[in-house]
């Protein structure tokens, strides 16, 4: 069954966004701490931080694209379900209305 309550959908999307935000924040802090505590020269550390930063940006962009694709796919599925329900209701109700008008 599809939940068409916009408030419930907004809350669940908000919860997911908050969870993902804290996940990435925690991963970033952990990665930065690991890099800063690892024994290496300043030049190597800066290079590693930059590389990890670029990797994190790429991963976030990929995740955003996948989430957008999933959202679009689910929206299309909901639209198709609503259209199918509307067509089924129309096919069921129209003959009854015609009979009522004749009778």
C-alpha cells in the first residue's frame, strides 16, 4: 500500500537526511583524526587529506545521484499506480452511472 500522506513522507525523508548527514560527518571526523594521528610528514599528510577529501566528494555526489534516481523511479511508480487506480475506478463506476441514468 502506498502512503500518500505528505507529512509522513516529509518526516521520513527528513529523518533519512539527518541520519546521512551525521553518518558523513562522523566518517569525515574519523578519517581526519586517523590522518592526523598517523606518523607521516606534513607534505604526505596534506596530500592524503586532499585525496581523501576528493574521494569523499565523489562518493557524496554518487550517493546524491543514486538517491535522485531512486526518488524519480519511485515517483514514476506512484504516478503509474494512481493512474491504474483511477482507470480501474472509472471502468467500474461508469457502467453503474450509465445504468442509473437509464433506469
